[in-house]
């Protein structure tokens, strides 16, 4: 099963072997995978090699550990650590997944009260509004509505955000360095429209997030209202004692 003469490292081949079993449904969500000891015996490699493969699959979100019980197949829930400012595309890439979006709306419109206040601009000034369904493996994960100050990123609506990352475009095309963000979370039930876009049953629990992202000099750049599927996404905060 493993090719000892291949240039692909053995731990990579083991990862592929486990992923193959997940994708073909041999390993189903929440079932335990064989122990490191039996995998190393079965595959004829050291436990250290098996351990490296499993560790990476845990990091990438494919497997999870239950202490004292073993290592299990994840059910596709994405767990995002809240210690760095990342975008959706980047978060998914870290897990070896490709994100794409369905653009529901993109265009320039006058800033509402909330948007103007948050972005610290006068009410009615033009903002770009980008509303996207964020997807992974064709599965909707979140619904995000971003508002950006037109003056900072003129004509940004010409980009194809079904494939491109907003953060990449801001960074590479407009030279905007995003420095930090403030985020608030609220759990509530999905509205009918949200449930429809996220393919959820009406009234399912969702996580509503509001994010303001700042560039240098504490200048707000984007205001985003997002709705994440409660059954597919969770956030883990890193708390350090000071
Ligand atoms: C994340 C951000 C969102 C940002 C987007 C950029 C949260 C809750 N939201 O989804 O504010 O606009 O990433 O993603 O984390 P992109 O670079 O893939 O377009």
C-alpha cells in the first residue's frame, strides 16, 4: 500500500491513505481510526512516522482526539483559533481546503448609519457592499456582508469574488495592510433568508459575527456582518494570562 521507493515521504503517503478512507466513506465521522501501534504494524512503518501523519491530520481538522479513547474522524466541523487575523480563504487553505464564494451582491451604495459610524465616515458616503455565501467543497459555511470605504479601494467591484480573496485583493492591489480586527459574537436563530442561503432548516442555530478590521493608524477598513452555520463552524479563543 505504501511505496517505500517513492519520493513522497512516508508520513505523506499515510496521510493520503487515511484521507482516501475518509473520502470513500470507509472511515465515517466520529468513528475511531486504528491505533498508531496497529497502523504502524499494518503499514510496516515506525510509530513515529504514523504519529507525524496523524498529528498533521489533527492540525488540518480531519481528525480529533478524545483523551483516553483514541483518535476519531471529524464530521467536517471547522474549528478556527482566534489568535490571528486571517481571512476565510486563508483559514481554509491552512486546512488543505479550497474556499470559494457565491456572490449574491456587489456594488456601491450610500453608507447606512451603522456602517458610517463603524467605518467613521459620514452617513451617505459611498461604500462597496459585497454579500457572499462562503463555501467549502460546495457546502455553504457562512453568509458574509462586507462594507468597504470606496475611497480606499476604488473599483474593487470589478474583481471576481466568487474565486478571489478579499484580503488578498486589499493587500496586493490596494496596498492595504490589515493589522487587527475586533469581533463580536452572538448566537441566534437563522432568519428564513439566511437559512435558505446556508441550506439550513428554518430557525436553525447560527453564530452571528460582526467584525471591524483596521489598517495602520487604527483606520477602519471593512465592516462585516457574518452568519456562520452553527453545525459546521466553531471558534476557539486563546486566552493568555497577563
Ligand atoms: C473572514 C472574515 C471576514 C473577511 C473575510 C475575508 C470572520 C468572521 N470574517 O471570513 O471579515 O471579510 O474573512 O475572506 O472571520 P477572503 O479573504 O477569503 O475574501
